[in-house]
C-alpha cells in the first residue's frame, strides 16, 4: 500500500523503477516496514532555459534496496501522482511521462553515527533522471544526414498544390487534378516527427542552413557537430518571430506537457489571453490548500544587472570583404580590403513592438541616447562558433593578425567611439547597421608562423547570417551544387578505381604499359621531290562521317540510322535539312545545284551560302553549331558561307571531309609532312672500289652518301650497286628483277598509261604521278622538343615537323623497253 498524504499535498501514489523490458523492479512509494516507505523526496526541474526536464529522487536504502535493484543505467522511471482534492471534487491520478535514469550514487552521510531502531546505519541513495524523450533525442543518430535548408519553424508540415498528374473524373466528366504535397516543414517540425508528442512551436521569419558537416577555419578540419537538442537550443538564439520581427527572444524548453519552441513575446500574449488562473495567498492557515507556504526572492530588480547581461544594449562589429562596393578591394591592403558594419541592439528601439506584461515603459528614467552613451567593450558580444578572416595574402608591412573577427578592435581599450544610429521606421527593428565604422589599429603580438605561406583570403563573418531567402539557396544547393559534387566524387572514385587497376596491371601482373598514340587524321595531296624517292607532302586535316549518320550531322531530324544498308543504298539516302533548304544556296564546281540531293552527290568542293539571317537546324550538334556561325549575317546582312571539300568513294561507307579551318601543310615550306617510309631511301656503292664509304658486304648499316673517296673521286650514279626504294624493295641496274619502267610512287598517287584515240592502252605513261589523296595519321614534333631527340633547328620559321608512315606504291609501264632511272631492263 502507498502512504496517505495530507489533504493539501500532492499524493505520490507510485514511483516505479522499470527495467529495459518495462518490468517493475521496485516501487519506492510502497510501505515496506514499520509503516515506512523508501521514498524521501522527488525534485522535478522545469526551466525556460533548459531543453529538457530533469530531476532527482532520494530514497532510503538502509534495508538493502540499492543492492536489490542492481541498476545498470538503462532503466526508466514511472511516477503516478494525485493532486489535492478540492471541495466536493475528487481528482483522478495522473501518470507523468516516463523518465530515463542516467545516474545513481550513494548520498549517505558517512559521518552520521545515529542508527535506526533496528540497529542499521542510515543509508541514502540518489537517482538522477531526465525525460525519456530528451534522452532518446540526445542519443538518436543525426536526423539530418544530408543537412537542411528552410525555416527554423513553420508550424506546418505539408501544403497541398494542384499537380499535373492524372486524377479521377468528376461528375462533369472533367479530370480532377491530383493534389501535390509541397514540403513546408521547418527544422523544428522535422525534429518533432521523431517525438510522440511533437513540439509546440511558433513560426519563425528566418531560415537556417544546417550543413551535414561543420568545418573549422583556417585548417578546414572537420569538427564535432551538435546533437539535436543542442542544435535546437542554438537555433533559438537566431529565431525571429514570423508575426512580430521585433520578437527575437525565443526559448526551447520541456515541461510535463511536452517540448515547446516559442518566443517570450508569444508567451506573454498567451498568459494575458488566459481566462482562469490558479491563485495562491499568504495566510496563517497551515493546512490551507491555497496557502503560500514559502516565498523565496531569488534576486531583486537591478538596472545594471540587465545592462551587463546585454538585455538593454549590445553590439558587435561585422566584417565582410568589400568586393561589391570597391573593385579595387582584392588588390588593396588589409585595412582597405574589408568593410565593417556595427550592428547595434538598443532596447529602446524595440520595446514598443513587444507584447507588454505591464503597461508603460519599464525604464522611463533612461533614454535611447543614454543607453548609447553607456556603450563600452564589455557590452560587445562575440560568436563562439563562427568568425574568421585570413589576411596573409597581402601583408602591407603592418603587424597583421591571423584571427580578426573576435569582436574587439586591435589595440583599443576602454570606451570606443560614440557610434549612433537613426531608425527611420520608428525603432521597430531589433538591430541597426552603421556603415563605415572604423577603429584604431595598434600593435599586437602575433605568431609569425601563421604567415609563412601566402594564400587566397579565407573569410567568415561572426553570427554567420546573410540577408537571403532560404528557397533560392535550397535550389542552388540541391539542384546545382549537390549534383555537381556527386558527379565530381563519382569521377574521382572512378579515377581511383582505375589507378588501382593500373597498379595491379602494371606492378602485380607485370604488364608492360602501352603508350597511347597521338596525332590526327589528314589527307595527303600534292607532293614535291626533296630527294630520290623522297617527297614532301601537302595535307589537310579531315574528319570521318559515316554516310548512314550524315543526316544527323547535317542537322535534320529523321529516322534512326540503319546500319544494315549496303553502300549502294547509302549513296541513295536523300539529304534533308527541314525547312532550311529554302534558305540555303548550294553550289558545286561553282554552279548552283538543286536541293535536296543524295549522299552520293557529295564530292569535290561544295559551297553552302545562306539567303536569310539566323539559320538554325532542327538537330543541334557540334557540326550544326559550327555551320550556324558561318551562316550568321554580318552588319551588311550577308552571310560568309562555307566551302567544304568532300572525298567520296562509291564503295566506301564513309565520307572524308576536310575541316574548313583545320590544320594544313604546304609543299613550299616545312609545314609539309614527310613519310618515314621514305627517309632512308638511298643508294649503296661497290665496297671493293669504294671501301671507305660502302658497307654493304661488311655487315654495316652505315652507307655514306655524297662522300669523297680516298682517291678523291666522287662516285657517279652509274657506280651505284643497290638502290633502296622502300622497306623490303631494292633495285639496281643489272642484278634485280625490279620491273623496268617502274618506280616508287608518292603516297596517294598513281600512274596512267598512254591511250590511243579509242582508249586502248599504249606504251608509256601520261605523267609521272597523279595525286588521288590518301588518308594518313599525321603526328607532329615541336621544334622546341627536338633537342630531346638530339636535334636542334635554329630557323625561327620552323615551329613544327610533321610526319606519317605509309607504304609507297610501285607503279609504271611493264611493257616499255625504255631504260628508266631504276629497275632492270627486260
């Protein structure tokens, strides 16, 4: 049974300690012996400044209760109370919310020598507890792993909006749009979802950005973030009421009714709106139910106490880079690089906007100006979390500080200047900005190791606040920066995986690395002799276009490319450019041609000219975007147009197109290209007669050319023994079967036989070599890199040497009896 309370006391019916499975361990309010109970007293603490409700229980453990319970720290406490009964009214028991036990200790007075009637030493045990909701919220993993951007509190959860998705038909047969839910939750509402009773909150005007991970400046070191209770307790300092912007005095607390996040201003209003109050009186009736039995004055009113507590006046100096107002800020010294605003709070500016508890000004004896005059360094405030500026990028010779924004000017002492502010709106804003406030600069000792590296400025204002709505910021972070960072991280991870594979591939399983080839595709055209069987080639950079994809490259939208078509069908594909054909003029060989035409018609030089300005293509790609630039109009309203050179083959699935502004080389200078296959085409001489210059039979690969012999006679052409006309192909006058009348051809050329009037072949050839064009891969070496190959070219006109490697064709008239430069007679 439980004890019987006096008629003016709260009756404690049970104090159950439950294990982790909610099974009772002991009831401290139950009489156990000699009409006694274990419970001594219970203390419950509720405070507007505390985010949780806590308390303690002291009970008697003389009978071994403490050892019997064997507490381990995961127990809970369930307390049932009954309020004093009123006249003719019987009250019902009330079970308080569960509390979690977080501490317990022996609190006996070991110097006490008195014993109980049974001869036991008196023993007292104290159990500390807090609300179970607060403990679970404290221990819950991060509720916002991805951060949060939005209002601190909205008082809303979701808001309906008409969506565009399909819905059901109404009675009139019209489709009813499905209501789309827009997330309107603030930070408080998201946290409240993890609590059974939620959070009784007041909507805020401002937003908050909770980052997933907090870093410290200047080292950008990750620091431990705040838990949920600490975060809400921190945010209350920044909260501004949505109904009254002057109300910035928010509290976050818990009582027996649950959690609350409200401003003092709203609490004052709600207290005035109450119709009934519980009243107590001072009287001599000891057992009176409404008697005040004790009244403690904690502190009396003190103007200077309120002043020193920053309740009447405070300020701080906010530093920001002066990038927007001054274009020279980045290049100036530290004194000119930053702008400073003094942000002032004066109670006289805002008290008229707050809901009063009592009518009238509580401080009629002092004015706003009087509070300004009391300003001094002790009334300034600083941010314990944010506030850093790195100024070692521009050291102007003054003694520089590493940490600037600590709320105090360098070298100042005592009172600072008489900064003042005028509020044109009648003092309804809690803070006032003063532009251009400057302070003295004095000497201060600094750690010079902070300035051994000069870096780009790092900066962060105290009380990290900006004048910006949260919705644009949320869009920037969630829709722009977050996908970008995710893509960068994925790319970085892929690079790391690739590098791990390369390490394994080339180090573990001993695969030799392959050097990636470089170069570009080009068509070689005309040639000029630079030596026997050696030519310099003119060339143009080209691209390959599959004929089946040409419509897409031309900017038209059509059917999907069909790669099953043979070359004959590919050549019959009709080119379309949508409505652009009417605005284009196509010329071939200088003559205008009808459009549209087929892929097979694309050969030789074709000029495209626009007849109107601003021509665009249906299918945008890199090719059409370049074409559009050529078809834009100049100031005279004409388009430049473009001439494209096509190399087309009836049996090829590709078109080869010379780039209009691509790289090119000429035969007249060193921009021409050389064929590596021809570089060592040369002659050898009789090694008996010219022993000192020939190495044919001696096994040497050194065969001197154009070198005087010991006798001083230069070998004549008729003295040549062998002629190398290409790798694996050798010829001489008498001892090889190389055909008479044949010769090595420049790459991309051929010889044509003579014909009679009827077109029949005749002895001899029409010309030396007819260029047809040949696609090769050209590579380049910059002349500045040639010394690494042991070569040094001093000519300023030669910037690059171009080369390729391709086998030469051998062509000629096999039936001619005419002796030629090389090859054996028939």
